[in-house]
C-alpha cells in the first residue's frame, strides 16, 4: 500500500512539473509570436499577445506599436533573441530573454505573462535591463 501511495505521489509531482514545462513552452511561444510580429511590423498581431491591462493603457494596436518602437527598441529590432531562465508561479510566468540589439549591445528582457480564463497566456509586461548596470 505504501508503494502504491508513493507511486501516486511521484506521478502527481512529475505531471505537475511537465504541466509547468508545458506552460513555459506556451508562454515562450507567445513571446516568440509577438517578436515575429514586431519583425513584420504587424501591429495587430503583436497587440493580440498583450494582456487586457496592457490594452487598457494602449487602447489601439498602432499606439502599442509606437510605444514599443520608441521605448523598447532592442525588443522591436535586434540581432538575436534567446530565451533564458523562466519561473512559474500559479497562473504567472516570468521569462528572461537575452537580446543583442541592432547595434550589437547586450540587453536582458524580463517578460511577465498571466494565464487567461481561456487557458492562453498574455504578456503583462516587459522590463529591459542593460547587463552590468546598477538599477
């Protein structure tokens, strides 16, 4: 009986880990899709990945795209965009992205995403940091 309980506990732990891994993969897919939309200058597609709270602040795709172009140039145009460490906490995922901008400078982006009621993930924020700089 103890062995059966132990096996059930192990299965629950592994299914939880794989669910989190699946959630992280889904979140990375959202970030990648938005990154590709920026590369195509597709404001509507990029905007579709923003969470409702972001859409309240930027009520139209062109306004959102202008904000990204002016305030997040390394995210908008870059040479490389590679996923780093991620963390999952309930319905939230944080994802580090290592970016080399169009000028060859390194940046670190921290994306946050929240799972929506339909199960999808939407981007709730992105913070850009220059590695080595004190904030």
